C-alpha cells in the first residue's frame, strides 16, 4: 500500500464518520486499486452492520467487581501507610516524654529538691486510688440531679 492509497483511505474514513461533508478522494484511483476498492466495500458493510451513533459501553459485572477490589486494596495500602506513620509518631513521642521527665528529675536532684518531690509523688500514688471511687460516686450523684450535699 503506497502513500496515495493511505491518503485516499483516510479521506474515505473521514467522510464515513462525517468529518468531511463531501467525497473528496480520488475516484479514479479507487476504481483502479483493489486495496482501496476493498476498503470502500468494507466501509459500506460496516455502515450496514453498525449504527453510526456511539455504542453504549456495557461492562461485565465481573470486570466491575475486579476493579472495585483493586481500588479497595489500593485504599487499604494507603491507609496502612498512614496508620504506620501515625504509630511511629506516637512511638516517637513516648521516648521524648520519658527523656524530658528523666532530665527534669535529674535537674530536681541536682538542685536538692529531688527527695521532697519523690515524697509528693509517693503520697499521690497512695492517695489517688483512694480518691477515685469517691470522685466516681460524686459524679454519679451529679448525673442523677443531686448536688454534693444531697439536696
């Protein structure tokens, strides 16, 4: 197939899809060339077999399910990476807070107020478990509509 055949076939195709209004290809060449005659006949059979209107795309349900599964998997992968980042940030905060508290305790001991600070902590460790049930009972009474003094 030479360049003249290619050009004529492109022009026939443009006419077939109504991109050009006139038949502007070389009629003499089409009459003489068997390849161009066959191409013109094929265009005629296509016109009879298929409508020129765009066909509706009908995807099979299996194809749609497969596509949905792939999208979900990709979303899960992205979500996992976000969860990993968040977890690493939280795990990074723990050593930072521990280091801060260690340095704070070291500075308190350095200035000589460490032992009294430890006494306050131990007192809190003993008293807070005793105070929590009392605070819980007061909260339940408040939710029921009673105030602290029972009125």
